[in-house]
């Protein structure tokens, strides 16, 4: 008997030449192929992994009997279009949707999407295998399989909801079982996903990982040797970048052994180049030691020290427990001393967060030493999160809008199918007007401070004049609003218009042609706009600082401005350069970043020699890619302190 063709898809965008291996559907294929009856009756074709033209994809399919598509926010609309096209050409093909974007509340789904036959809720490996086994049975009855929604003539039949105890170690690795052997030979640079365990002990309301709806509170580990063998596979197959899939890497003691394995394999094969993961929510000394080892072997992609909010009432509403701020400060000091990049994530639009508490939270992070990278994300409503529940939204007065999804650093409109995000633009505690103001404030902190344009100036004003960081950046925004013809004013106005559009369902898309056909986050786009007008910008900043410092300190502020401008990698510079100063700002900031809260600035003539040359010479797309896209989390936009030679002048 001829085998029935099965096609599984987990499609994504391409970033340059880099693409993700479709791990989720790879797990489904490897599990099904391990089951007697399925292996003999179904042909599992190479998984779909790229967003290609729908017509071209459909033409490639050979009489598909089953199409299974893994869906999330970045591919859900594409998957629907693909499924509809496949169903139109092959009406008897069974179309199965799974993944995080599949709503548990699915009562009206098939009335709108009649080309889909089955929805899988939760883990997909066992459920998909049971669907295939049912196809082989005389009645083809899917209603006895738990955790499904079945399309019965446009009506939804929900099967029994059951938390199955799955032995995940009975699911063969798609890497080791050969599922990706055909794909890995294609001419792409691949990113692989590593799953060392499943589950999340937390229950954050904005997340669908540990949501009460998913019932995955228990952490279930994969076999240790399996994980180590997968890491070796990454090395052998020249996987450049590995993305950890654990919710809290480092929460188990054995994770340190996996770090050692990564280092061993990189030393053996020169691959993987980098490992990035979501570390345990309450970061600790053990995680620091892991990253120290990764950093020494040039594998560290930065360490997350996240809070999401620093407001106690907000944390209570979303079910989050944060790292203690004193521990955070000490860890930052340790990471800085080891030249390990850290980044802190904050979410804008959470319940009980006001504009004042939001601004105060960012100020607290800066006061406690997080200057290198604060990433502010818009609060998204995920369909299976607690925050997506109607009663929860009503209780906290959550107002949201559906906007076009823009994937940072992707090529805009690479295909004509638009994906969407649902983002929060107001709550009981934060009006939409205040949300906009908070948006602009977070943009200012990320663009001007964390990307280095005004970081030294803000630190100096804070240390020497007790100007809070919140005041510094709110004042800077007002300065821009009052001076629309200035560089700062131009960017404030641009960002304000983008946000107004978003409030009305418009796009965040920010493309600057001279830096390439790439969508930039607003703070990165503004940085790039400013850096090509750096001289004018710093003249404006010098005048702005006069509101904090007296006329008698003009020489000092002039040196501060010259130092700030010189510390940024210049897109037009072609050779090494020097800087003459009267005040020893290099020593001042070196002490500060090493943990001295109140460094002393001394009058001492000195010459700085900048010899860590990045020769872009006006190649703006390369500058944007290397310094901002690839280098942001590593602080590559600054000259490294250890590469600056300092000479004192008698």
C-alpha cells in the first residue's frame, strides 16, 4: 500500500541568510516515526520552514493527505492562507493546526476558518500521532482524542480536556533521529532550538507558558545524555546560533553541565558560535558563573536580568516575583567587571501600572546600574494567557488594539501576508494618553541612554547635580517638543506620529532607506537618524545641559560633550583618532561603570587614543547591521574602555 503524504510546517522569516530549524514539528515527526503503524503508513516529507509564496509552496506538495501547521504570532495569518489554498486544491487533505496561537476558547473558530479540520490544544506530539492513528481506523473518529477542537460542518466539537502525563523522553530527538538531515544541507545559516526541559513553575498573567489554562507548572527534564548528544550534533553540523527553549535555564543544577558541554563542543568543532536562552527569573550566582564561562569562550549572547515591572501592585496583578533590587545591583557589578553584557526587560501596559510608576521603574534600574541595555516591550494579549481572559481584561480595564506585527530587523513585506499583534494601549491605571507619554519616555531612555547618545551626560547630571534620570529624560522630551526644528525635536515628533498611528491600528514600521530595507525598533531607528547628524546633535545637547550647569562649568561640559561624542563608534570614520581633554572623564566613567557610585572628576590634561578601529567609512547598512543590530546587546556602539589608551600631558 502506498504511503500517505504528511506535510508539517513551522514557517518563519529569514534574517539575512539565517533561518530557524523547525524544532516543534520536528519533534512531532520524530515521535510519529517511532510508532509502529504510522511509520509504515505515512510518508513524512521534509518540514516547511520558510515563508515562501503560497502558490509556490502548494505546487511543491505531492498529493498531501495531512497538513499540520504550528502557529504563533509570527506566522498565524500565513498559516491560514496556506491552509486555505491547500484545502482548495486538495479538499480531502486533513488540515490540523497546533501551537501557542491556537485559542482554547475555540467555539467560533471553524465558522470563520472552515478550511481547518482540527485544532490541537497544548503539546502536539501525542495528539498528532493519535490523529494519524484515527485516520487509519474504519470510523476515522477524532472525537475520542482529548485536547482537540474538531470541525463538524462549521460547528466546534470540543473533546475532553485532559492533562496527559507524557514521558517526553519517549519522543526521539529530531536532530538525532535524522528528521533534519535533508534541510541541514540547504545553503542557509541555521539557528537551532535546544529544549532541556518542559514546563514553567510560574504563572505570569501576560504569558501563555505557565498560564493556568495550560497546566504546565511542573518542570519535566529531558534525558541528560540526549541533551548533550544534541549539543554535539549542533557542533558537527556547524550550527552557528543555538536558542534555548527552557522557560528558566539555570533553575536546575545540571544546566551547568550543559554549559560545559557547549564549551567542549565549540572547542572541538568551532561551533556553535553563540548560545542564548531565558535564564531563571531570580538570577543568582550560579547563573553568573555559567555566563562567565560562556563569555570566556565567546559564546555569551548577554544575560537577562528582567523585572517586567518594579511596581508592587502590578507584580501582584500579574503574579510575578522579582529579583531583589540589591541582588540585582550586585549581580550587575559582577557582570560589568567581567565585561559580560546584561539586559533588563520591562513590559509597558501591565495592570496597575501608572505613567508615574512606569517612569519611576526605569529610573530605579538606571540608579542601580543598568545602563547598558533596557528593553521595553509592549504588553501583548496572547490568546491563552490569563490576560487574554475576558473577565481579567474587564477587571483591570484593559484597552487593546490590533496592529500589524513588525519583526525587528526583518525585510518589510517580504511576503504579502500581514501578521498582527494585539497590544495594550490603556488600563484603569494608565489612560491611552498616558500610555503614549510612557511610550515616548521609554523610547527616549532606550535611544538616548541605553544606546549611548546621552548616557554619559545623564550619569554626570545625576551624580553631580542630583538630577534624576526620569527628570533628565522627561526634560529632554520637553526640550524636543519645544524645539521642533532641532534634531531631538524632529525625532520626538516622528515617534509621536508613529505612536498616534499605532493607537488607531497602524504600524510600528520604521525603515530608513540609507541603512537598508530593514524594519528597525523605534529607538534604533532614531539612533541611526541621529548618528549621521552627530555633530549638530551634540551642539544641541551642549545647550540643553546649560539648564543644569552654570556658566562657570562651560569648559567641563564642553569636555563632557566631546568625550560623549567620541565614545560612540562613528559610521564615517576611516582611521584611528585622538581626543584632547582638560578633565579626566575617561577615568571618571571607568570608575563609575566598575561600581563606584560617586567617582571624582579631576582636572588633568590628557590625550585619549582610540585604536579599536571599526572602518565603515560611510557604509551605512554595514554600520547599522554590525553596530546596532548585532552589537546592541553587547554595547558595541561604544569604544571598549579596555581598548582606549590614555596619556597624561604635563
